[in-house]
């Protein structure tokens, strides 16, 4: 099977997922084209024999695969609660360990802070409250572990140079001064909430996309990720204040400040794994400003 956009052979993971989906006669031989986005397995547009237009995403990450059934159930619960994300038509794992989800096509464009109806998005995040089932592993557990001496993120910052090691020191000191915190575990968490994972149609309706890492935890993690983006991308001050109020309402001021610190460390560690940081790297200064903005 080939990519209909450029006639190249499909990646093995995509071909494997399509073979798994071929039990549905309508998807036995779809037209397949790669769409922009999807840093991991890519995003693929399928047009079925009957003319249905669907989006396919694949993944091979162990954590995503281990939570596939849990995530599918959580996405279904969110859709039932009116959450603005496309329902999943199919999801599963192939015999070779490729996870996949197939959902309807969402029309719209990526918003800016100036064009986004932020109150509408914050209302949508409130729909994530309390919809998750109990779980042994949650986004809240992950967040609490990020800013600790033995975490992957802190080790990465320590090893990447003096400038990033100083960020690690600041983060550890801040979290230590805040003291122990307890985070809710029964909300749904997107896990990468930001403008790049939103689409807005001409009427202003928001769709939340790339939700395949969704899991239980506290929705304030999504507020913290949004807040980090607002501060580091110089959004209007009213935007950051509105997000902060919502995040603090969900978990309290100290816990939200801790989560913003987590968001900053997690992003910087991810960035320096892809491209080493220099001493006066603007990414470092932006994230240090964000960590200090709630003081």
C-alpha cells in the first residue's frame, strides 16, 4: 500500500494498522494520505470505499500501548460528557504491537491567543473533572515525580550544562519550599494541552485533538501546560491570569505553582534532548521567567 499524496510506500506501522482495520470492508482498501503534524507516528487521512473521511494515528510507545484500553474508555466518557473532541471510531493494538486510533475529520485551523475563545476552552477543561476511573498510574503521579533528583528530566538538565543545571536547582528548591502536595487522580488529563492541539472552526467552536495520551490525573496539569505556553509565547497578560485562576481553582495556588514548575522542566528537558542549549539560550530564560511568574 502506498501514500496517495506522494506515491511512497507507507511506513510499516501504518500498513500494519490498516491491515488490522481491513476487517471492516469499508476500510479494506482506503485512499491514504499523510497530513501535517504527528511527531511520533504521523497523522494519516483515510478515505474509505464509501467516501468516509477519517484520521488515523499510530503509536508504538510502551506506555501508550499499556494504557490503550483505559484511554479509549476515558475518551468515550469525555465524548459522552460533551467534551469537544472527535469520537474514536476504532482503536486497538495489532499483533506486532502497533497501537492505532481512527477518528472523524475535524475542520478548523490552529488558533492564536488573540483568536482563541479562552473561556470556552477553560469551560471544556472543566468537563474533564471527575470522569476518570481509578488507576494505578496517573498523570498526577508522573507530575509529582518530574521535579525530583532521580527523575529523567532533572538528570537530563544536570547533564546538559551549567545553564540547564541551574534551572534544575531552581525547580528543586521551589518545589522543596512549597512542601508536599497532593493532587487529584480522577480527572481526565490531555497531557499536551496547547494551541497546537486545538482547532477552531469559523463559528468559534473548539475541537481538542491529539488526545491519544489522555489519562487520569488532575486537569490542572492541562492548565499548567497552557499557562507555560502563554507566558513563554508572550500571550496577553489577561490570558495568563485567566488560566492561572482556573488552575488554582482546581488544585490550589501552591499545587498549581508546582505543576507549572513541572511543565517548565519537562519541556526544557525535551528540548535539550533534541537540541543542546547554550548558556544564554532564550528557551532557558523564558522558562525561568515562567517558573518565577507565580511568586
